[in-house]
């Protein structure tokens, strides 16, 4: 075995490092597929996001690029349109830079700062463009980048939007009930003795015609003649107490004419611990029951269907256990933003208990660090998949909404977030932020996206409201190329002979781990001079599914700061992690109906059955006398005797020949002086498989075997610029060959 | 467009347009028609310059040549007979951000549209004009056109045409403010492409006459020129075309000509045999009409609506005014 290979294999198997295998200094190296994403501020992507203030209607969250694009779309036309668009593009980039450096801020403030940094004072045109764009931008909001604060801010924002909707609905209902109950009381009063007193009657008529009536007489007449239909005392008392109870409810801020007042005095529903949220829920339960009871009773009262004999007893005994989910759905949900990091056992147990008991909580479990350093000793490195396990456990409870996604992907999943927030029941959101809080050479956005690509933190949603079966509830489609183990990407680079080389590389879990500086001792950089044939890329090795042979070492493509490619040998521990990651992904795939083992087996059985049927059918056919089979055999024989097919003329290859006839004279092959072709369609109409157009729409012989020599000669004759040269016939048995060769002579 | 998070890792700046992105439909020109070669050259230009389809417009009049916008997957305007140039000027004025090309024929440009042709040259707006000159009316099945050679027998001239052919090049070179004049032939695609490309890069009206075959009605007319390379004279200069070694091998009849020299250009332009091919005249300093007349006003949808309303109001009958007496 080669000495270099021995060194590599030793490192791969045992981690023993020889001096010529330096460890990988991660700030300098990054996985090759990430080479193009050094400066994220130059790339228009989903971040930063704008959390739109106020009642934003259908889109409370929009990406900055999309917001600016739609603003520009509405007004930037005409001669200055491009200029305005270019200036706003510069501003967008500046804002993106600001957010990357300093974190979140209000859009209007960031706009101002960015405009000043671009030198808006000195540049009239720039000022003009930005003023126009600013005037057209009708919304404002907080701009947030992709970092560790994002999940809580984003979820809080979506939660608030959902609660606003809920509050609106509840308040309109309560206002309606209170108004109609009050009317009952007022109507009762108008019919009573006090309501028919002369002074009240006079007040009811108003000042315009008060002289036309004798209110004393009117009062007497009414008191005598009108029927006595006042409310019974018990009902009046009940109605009044209902009004009081509804108006004093502490769950939603009271509705005012000016809209929804800020929640002063009402309960708070935002928690950072499940225990606290659960306790608050329990403590408020009696009040919740009271309000729910008041609403139900008020509805009956308003409809005039409240029967004391039947309903009194029922409502007195009404307890928390009698509340249906739609009753609970009227009230606000509890937003629980758990602090990042592993959950304490108490919190975890309480969370599972609360979710299974159907408490109205929306919980965010955030992971900041996917690499679990605490799990093992110094030398052991594993991927932290606890959040995934939590999600799986919760899905097994069947009626909890579950959504998992890395932060980078949250904008794509925002409809899922909104569905989860409006789902009538508990919901769990597991998010990986990509921002471990340690200095890193990769932006959190990239790390989070890499976690998605590498299947270490897949994105999925489980929506129990979407249907009765897994196929409609579970959605895995948010992942890139979900039917593969790892998404494969085209990777183009320049090789040592300065030629473009293309490879399909999968972004595996090993690539993800290599992004982290703690993986340095598992990786070893190799010198370019010592790249040997026994090296196999990690993605190829993992794709083959086999363990490396003793003479193979897996390597990873990585690039340094100058975009120079390096091969980095990975040790066995990393590959083991990648395989574990793939196993987890496979189980998710099965849930999502991709490569489902039951379906695959059923398919295999069906295929087998059909094959048997087909072969039975074939046997019956062979038994009957075959006709006409001789012809194909003859063709095959003819092909075997004809000269071996040479490669067809590559478009552009004859370009260098220029004067074609001289340089290619003596050749037996047909050819076209492609650069002189004037695209007149003559030859392609004779045979479009033999003659084809290249990327400049000029003809070349795509396949000399796709037609006859006669067609070649006819094409040569009809070509107006005489650039087709038919060469010598390839099939000696073609009829009329002598005449054709004669006709072809002028074109040789 | 916003890039999706996962796509961000894959496709960036991946907005390259291939030749197919500019192709639309199968041309209905006759097999062997020179229009095919012009279409191919123009599509290649769009691809090589990566012109955005939504920022490119082809305007034409009437005739075989004027079917070209149908085969381009860009904006297009198949106008009325002889009026390709005024339409293109309007487009240019309203949308200076677009690349405007004009495809016109010998009948369209030199007969019914001749007045517009003269004044378009004088305006010198930034347009690229291709005169597809097949020297016959082909779409209406063979009538003599202004550029038909004397003696041509056609449906309108059964005893042969009486007049000498009009020379579009000398006419063009005689108009004030002319800034770019070139001639190409459709059967030398490489030179055709180079000239089309040079015309596109010229700021101002670039006028390219393309001598093209009509295999249906005049199959013999250009036959001698096709088969004798000496009957094509290639003009070359450091400021004009460079002739590639491959072309020089076949076309040995070449001449050095400085495109700044107007007198020499007029002299060359009057020759018809051999056909001069190359850039005859170029003057980048002639001002463009749209630069002289630019308003600087942002054309918002509101402004356009207001303008339209004002124009339409001129034709509105207002109730209080009553019928005209």
C-alpha cells in the first residue's frame, strides 16, 4: 500500500495524526458548496424580515427584498424607473449590512441611517430616488436578521397577529351580547311605572313638540290601559349580572370605539416557562369558566330561550371539565417561549403533560447548538437530535400541531406558523437558530440552512386539522430534494489544467459538522501533491451505502479564503454521525410517504406479478409462428459489417478549419463548414435527425447514421452556400450508390 | 425576486438566457430564405449581449421581413406598411430604457415608408435598423420593388422594369445627421453577426442594409455572388470590422476603409459588383434626438392616465355645452 494512503487510512480509522496531516483550521476552510456565499449582504435572500406593525392583513411578515420589490413594482416605471430601482437596491444592501452588524431595528430608522451612509446629502439623484420610494412605502415594522433572537421575535409577532384576530372576534361577540342584554333591561324599564312617569314621557318626546301633549294624562292612560309585561325580578337580576360579568372579563382588553385598547389590566399570556404558563392557566380557570358560562347564558337570554327550571341547575354545576374545545378556542392562547438550550426535566415533563392535556399553549423550543459537546467526552462529537425527538414524541400524541424548521427556513414556513397559531389546540414549534453564540466564520443563516440541507434539522409540519390521515397531515415538502438521502448540487471548479470540471456533490451531515470549529480534530487537510487515487469523496462513499474498502479514504471538498480547493480527510466518527442522521431522515421520509417501505413492498409484489403475466404472454406469442423477424436481423448484420461509426462532428470543431475543403480533404466522413451556415433550413428539412443546429443556430451533422447517403447528397446539392460535404457512403449496400457517388463529387 | 432559503444555496444570479429563450415559434419563411439567417444573427446577438427579453422590442412594418418580431420571444410590434420607423421612434421616446430594433423590407422602407426613413435618419434616435433587402415584393408573390434591378420581369413589370434600382446606401449617406451605415449579406453569417453586433453597440440610428436571397421568386439573382467569393468585397479597418482568418481564407477580395471617411464611403456605396460588405460610415458624435428632447419627468401610471384623459377629453361632448351649432 502506498505510504500516503497508509497515513490517511490510519487517520481515518483511528484518528492518529501524522505530522504531514495538519488539522483543519475552520475559520479558514469551509465546505466547498458554501464557497459562493461569503458575503450574504450582497445576496437578495429571505432575510432580513420585516415584522409589519399594525394590522397588516394577510401578511404580517414579509422579507425586505419582497417588500421593496412590490413597492417598486407599483411605481417605478419609465425612464427613471431603472435608476430608482438601482438606488433602492443599494439601500437594501446597506440595510442588510446594518442588520448583519447591529441586529434588529425599525425599518423607518434603518432606512434613514442607511440613506445617510450612502451619502444621500451629496447626491441629488439618490435623494430623489429614495424620497420617491420612501413615499411609496406604506408600511413600517421591525427588521430582524437571521440570528438567535429571530425565532422568539417572529413567533411572538405571528402570535400577536393571531390574538388580535381572536380578540376582535370575541369582542364583537361580547359587544353584541352586552348591547342586546342592555336593551332587554331598558325595554323593561320603559314599560314599568317609572318609565311611564310624565317626566320620562316628556323626555322621550323631546323638545320639538312638547307643547302638543298633556304628559300627565298620557301617563295615566298608559298606566291604565297598557299590559303589565315587565320582566320577572329574577330574570332582570340575572341579565344585569351577566352584563356586569361580560364587561369585566379579564381575558381580552375591553373594546372601545377607537378599536382594541392595549391590554392594560388584563392578563398577560406570554411566558418563558411551561410551569408558569400551566400554573397561570390553572389559576385563571375559575374565571375562564365564569366568562364562558356568562357567554352561554347570555346567548340563551338574548334568544329568549333561558328556562330557569332547566338551565339554572346546569349552569350552576358547570365546571372546567364541561368546556368543549370550541369554548376554550374563544380565549387567548398562552405563548411559551422556552429559553434556548436543553430543557430541564421538570419543564420537559410539564410540556409533554400540557400538550397531551390539550392546554391552549403555543410553545417554542429553540436549539442554538446542534453539536452536542456536553453529551460525551472530549473526543466524542455527536449531533444533538433532542429537539427532533421531542417533535416526534409530540406528533405521536395525534392532536398537537407540530412544526419544525431551522430559522433560515422560517420565512418559507410562515403559513405553517400562522396555521399553528390559529390551530384550535396546543402547538409545538421546534426551531434551530444556527447561532450558537460563539464567534463563527459562517453567518447563522448559512449554518441554519446547512442544517436543513444536511438533514440534521429537517423542516416539516404536522397539522391535525388538515385531514384524518398522515398523508394530509404531515408535510415534508419544504426540504430540498426530499426524495434523496442528501440534496445533490452541481459543483463547478477549475482543475489543475485550468479546465472546468463539474461534479455532483451532496451536502451531507459531515459537511455540516465541518462548518464547526470543534470538528477540527476529526478532519485532516491533505497536500495537493498527495492526492491519490484511493481517495473517495464523502458524498460518493455515503451514496454507495458501503463501508470504505481498506484502500479507500473518504475526503471532503473544502475551500479556503482564496477559494482554493482542498481535500480534507474525515475520520470514522463523522461518517458514523452522518449515517445516524440519514437513519433519522429515512424514518421521516417514511412518515412523509417517500420511499415508504410498505408501499415499496406492495409495489415490488405488483411488479413481480406483472412480470409473471408478461412472460406468460410472451410464451404464448413465441408458440405462434413468427413472421417478419428476419428484417431486424438483417439490419443488425448490415450495421456490423459497415465501418465503425466515428464520432459525429462536434459543432464549432470545424470553426478552426475555416476553409474546410482543404483541411478536411481526403476524409471519408461527411462534414459541414458550420461557421459558414446561413441557417436557411434546407438541410434540416431534409432530415432533422442527421442535420441539427448548434447553439448559434448553425448546422452540423448531428448523426451521420440517422439518414442515408442519398439524403446527404441531396442536402449538399440544395445547400445554397455549398458547405455540406457528403464524404463517402457509410452503407455499401445502399441502392443507387454509384450514381450518388458521382453526384457527390463536386462537393468533396 | 426573493430567493427561497434552500434555493439560495443552489441558484444565484442564474438568470442567463440561452438562444432558446429568444425563440418563439417556427418561422414561416420559405426554406432557403435569407430572413432565417438574419433571425439567427439577431437571436445570437440577444443571447451574447444577454439582453433581457422584457427590455427588448422589435418593431416592423409589412412584408416578409416584418414577420421577424413574431419569432422573437421579446416584445414586438408588427406595425402597418411603411410605418415601422415612426412606431419605433415613439417607443424610444416613451421608453428610453428599452433596446429598440427595427426590421423593415425594401418595399416597406424605400417605397411607402421612404419619407419616414429620411427623417428617422435625420432624427438619429438610438435605434438599430435592419433593412432586409431581397429586391422584390415576396409576400405578395413577386412585384418589382424600388431596389429591383432594371429589367426585372415581375407581375407588375411583365416586360421588365424600366428604372434603375434605388441604392439605399447612397440615399442614407446623403441625409444630414446620419451616424451609422453598414452593408451585410445573409450568406456570410460570421460577418453578418459582426455587423449586427457593431450596429447594436452604436449609439444613434444604425442603418444596416442586408442583401438577402429570395429563393422563391428570384432564385438566380444572387447566385453568382454566392458562388464567387471574389464578388464580395470585405471592408476592414481598426475602427471597423476585423476579418477572421477563416473568412480571409475564403473571401480574398478585401479593402481597407476608415468608417470616418464619408466621401470614400459614398464612393464605395455606389458600387454594386462586387458587393461591398462592412461598415461604411460611423460617426458616434452625432447627437440623438431623444437626448435633445428629454423631459426628465417620471412616467408614473398616474401621469400616463392623466395624459390619456386630457387627450380623450378633447373628444368628449360635455352636456352643458350642447350640440355644436
